[in-house]
C-alpha cells in the first residue's frame, strides 16, 4: 500500500471517529435514557412483585386471624370487614356465610352468598358454589320455588356442581311431600354415571326409605 493510500485511510478513520463522537454528544443521552428505563423497569417489576406478595401475605394473615375468633358472629363480622377482591373476596364471603348460618342469621348468610353469586368479577366456580350454598339454606327470605330455580340452573349438563344440585332438588321434593317425584329424582341420580359412590348410596337409601324399589334400576357396572 502506498503512503498516499495509508494517509487517506488514516484521515478517513479520523473523520469517522469525529463523526461518532459528534453522534454520541448529540444522541448519547438517548442510549443513557434507554439503559435507565430498562434498569428502572426491572426494579419496578421486582418491587411490584414483592409488594403483591406482601399484600397477599397480609390478607392471608388477616383472614386467618378472623377465622380464629371465638364466636361465629365475631368470625363473620371480622371476615366481612376485610378489604379483598376477586377470589379472595369470594372465599371470605363463603366462610362468613357459613358462620352466619351457624349463628342463626340466615338472612345475613344469604346476603353474603348473594354478593358472590351476583358478582361478575368473581370466577364462575365461586359464583356457582355461592348460588348452591344459598339454595341449600332453608329459610331466610327465599321460598321453595326460588331455591328450585337456582338449583335447576346449577343442575344443567356440564355444570361443576350438577350432581349436588340434583340431590338438593330431590330433597326439596321430599320436603314438599312429593314422594314419587322424589323417588324418581333419586333414581335418576343413582343411575347417573357422574354420581360418586357416596352420592349413589345416599340416593338408594332415600329410595328405600321412601318406599320405592331399587331392583329395577340400571346401576352402573360394579354397583
């Protein structure tokens, strides 16, 4: 390579360095900002995760303290006073409803359950469970027809609490003195492939207690 070519290369390299320095002086703050944003974003995410963990632990501790109260009424009041949302709110209301029912406050129990069953922000399984529990409360401001309507909705194919709802419908027939309707309902439960062994045994026992016959039922194999 000639001295001229070498000189030209050196000049070109120097020019590129000068241009690079100019670019850094002009736009270097952007790179610094990007780095700061990346570092800051990571730190924020970690802080938020830690805060969420701390909040969840605090809610869990508060709920544990509430259910350790001596009386059912005190437990229910403590639970309902907790600030929660989503699944945690559904859980505290379900627990509070059980305590209110134990204390004899059926209306309060129904209100606690209704707050879950009618809340679209709560996962469906919790809404269905709250509706089922409310329909199983015999008393309060609800009548037989309302309980039957709730249970019929929960007894649809594919519903998570279908079999329990069917059993409760059969028990309503017993309560109303509809002997044959109850026998037919328990018979349908006994032959249903989704029925657990315990539920099937209860259905068969109820059929016998009501004076029905179980010999002709097409029970699943092994029963």
